């Protein structure tokens, strides 16, 4: 891909975020930039199929010329990008902000519940614990979900010892599989799936930034934490996806 996440905002195609070291990042395309033209044609004159082909390449040979209007700019600029293999960074940003009343606020942008998210999440929250944050803002506006065990690890680190051993989430299958329901409990834990110790922040509250793209495992974090931690959501209504699937190989059948 070109390494960006796009959103249609009031019929304007804008960049939500950019992956590090991607073609978009190397061209200094930043959050809020608007794509106004593709391959020398104003974007509103480009057919839907041609937009998809230009914006979301399926080959590393794809080269697209973009007309970009940077956030706050009065003029546009032309950039040319060649698609490449982009490694997704699921923890896009983590930093500590000192507020005007000298409170230390941990801010974490988490975009995808994929397996490679575990280590950077643990590292980020361990740093927050070591720095003694007073509050945490968890930005899940662009997180459409993924593995529940990753959500369980995040919630376990936030809630800490007061939730250890309690039920984080239980899956309920249909009446064909009552045994699966009985066995499908996720408990708050102090260990990651790989066996490393999870930092215990022991927070009494957490602020979660949400949008309509906050789905599934992200909603599990919110709902799973709610009995143990004050969860304050800020933003749009989450997408409402209370179901999941379990992968099963069907080779040879």
C-alpha cells in the first residue's frame, strides 16, 4: 500500500493517519491532509473503480500521482508514490503529556488487535507505569478489532490487581455448542500469551476515544473493564459488533 488510512469526511477524502516509513510518510503526508486529485484529474471526476485502483494498490508496481492539500494550506502540491509492502505499526503513538495542573497523562493510539501488538502495548504501558501517570487516554478511534486475547491483555494492564482472576469476557455460542460456551471464558491476567509479566497500572479510571470505527475487540476492552474501572468514553458511538468468529481449518474436507 501507500501506508495511509483514509476517511471520507463531508465528501472530502482525508488522511486519518500514516504508517511510519511508508511511501506516504516519506512524502510528508500527515493526518488531516486532503486528496483532491488523482493522476492529474480532480478526484470528483474520477470514477469509483478508478479511485479504488489508484488509492488501494494490489501490486508493488502501482504508481499514483496525488494532488494533496495539506492541513491548513491554501495551495496544493503534487506527489508521486509507488506502492510497497508496509509493515503495520499497531501502536501508532505513545507519549506522556503534562497538563496545566501538573498531572501526568499517558496517551496511547492503538489501531489494530493483531498478534504483533502485544509487545509494543506492554512496553508502552510499562513505561507509563514507570513514569507514574495519573490518567490514561486510550485512543481507539481507528481500531476495528481483532484478537480478543490482545484486548484482554490491555484491560488486564489497565485494571491491575483488583481485577485479577475475574472474568473479562465470556463467549456465548448457540445451542449446538454449550460445551464451547462453558470453556470460553477470558480472565483478567498478569501474564501475556507469550508468558511475559504484564505491568499493572491499577488505574481507577480510563478515558477511551471512540468513533463509529471502534469495533469488536475494542468494544470488549470498554465493556470488560467497566465493572472494575470507571470507563469514560469520548467521541462517536462505537460500531456495535457483539459477535466474533473462531477460525477453523477445513483443508481436505
